[in-house]
C-alpha cells in the first residue's frame, strides 16, 4: 500500500529527497552518469570545483537514496565505479533539463540580476 506524501508538509520525507536532488553537486553527478558508469576519479576531474570529500559524501547520499550504484573492482589501487540505477534513470531527463537550462539561460538571468540591482540600489 502506497503512502500519500505531500511535499508542502514540512514533516514529509519528500523534502529530504528534494533537498538532495536540488543540490548542485548531485545534479552535476547525476547528469555526468547519464551516459554510463564513471569511475570516481573521472567524476572528480570532470566536475571542476568539487572536492574529493564533497564528491564522496554526495555519492554516498545519492547511493543511499537508491539513485546510483557503486561497484568496487579488486585492482591495485582499488577502482570504484558509479552508475545510475533504474530509479536514478527516472531523473535523467529532469536532471539534464535543469543542468543545461542554466547554461542556456545564463545571459537572461544575469541581465535580470543587473536590472533588479539597478532598480533596488539605494539612491546616491
């Protein structure tokens, strides 16, 4: 039996999931995994600005949520690879749209910010 969830209720567990998938690092990781499994170090190189610690923490959280799987290969040194799970794949289109919306609309956002700042600046 499915429980009814309400994202507008502050005690609803969906808030935790929304918080996770709205995180910029999670969006970038999920977007990068859309084309297939990726090794940890490859993710770290691809996602500029993410620290090893934050990458590791974010991967653990989205693995716990069932969005990614982790595979460890007994090599020297150990190789760890991440891939989207079937549940994670349900976010593919949404994540890609969100991540690349920012790229496509950045000029308009910057213009809106400048207009807002100019309109709300204290008089000199």
